[in-house]
């Protein structure tokens, strides 16, 4: 099984090592070959997305293509997670080997469950945002919240999406975020189900 995962940029690529380790522990010998393909800041729209997906499936030998977009793109392209998935599906043309997924509202939502680690890195005790990580809103999305604690913390530096994102994930169990974040769970279960339906996380 070969799976291509279209991601917005380097932040999500920093996630791949943690994801691979988790999938390997679940799937063992059925572990797929996964390639993360960054898209220069955002997932393409309309015909461009369709061409990329069809090329990966028809010419590059991939069995499945997953697109992972933030709902918060900075341009109000999507109303919510469902709207983003519907639009991506329509752009690609309802291809049975294409699977749209979202981070709600951005990738950093999946880091919020590890707020204690974020506090340690930022060297500040700012309280975690209220509510479920994926309900943190458009006006102040998760990435903003993490940037904020770094800006006021004693670490005396800005939040670095790649370095700090990787460090936060490295210190923690991915299952914690999977249980706290339904969109992350859906994304991980999509990969698992393509390889071994019996191993899907309940």
C-alpha cells in the first residue's frame, strides 16, 4: 500500500515521524509506504488539486491520496470541517481513491492536548485554552494561542512551527491527541483502515 499525503507545509511534515511510529505500532507488517508532499502553504484548489491527485494515482503508482488542510486558511475558504471536505471532494471529482481530511482549525489544535509540554518549552504558566482543542476558534486559532505563550514566556524566542511542533510531539503519546481531537482520529483511522480495517481505533 502506497499512500500520498498532501499537506500545507513544513509544520505537518514535522508530524510525519510521530505518525509513522504510531502507525507502525498499530499495523506492524501491514505498515504502508507513506509520502508527505508539502504544498507551499496551502492545499491547492479546484483543477490544480484534481491534476495533482490524478497524477499521483495514475502516473506515480499511489493507491490512495489523502489531502490534509487547515479549516483556518486565513482566507475564509471553508465554513467548517465538513465544508472543506465537500469542496475538496468536488474539486477532485469524487475520486474513490481520494480522501479529504482537515485539521480544525489548524494543525496546532493537535498540539493543544500537550499544553503542559508547551508551558515547559515556553517557560510560562499561561493557562490552556478552554474547551476541546478542535473547537478553539477562527478569531484566535490554536497556532495563535501557542505563539502567544511563547511571546510572553521566559524562553525569549518565537514559537517555531517545525522545531517546537516536533519537540512537543516527541515528548508525548499521540493517542492522547487522537482521543481529544475527532478530526485527527478520523485522519489516523483513514490510514489504518486502508491497510487493516481490524486495527481501526474505536
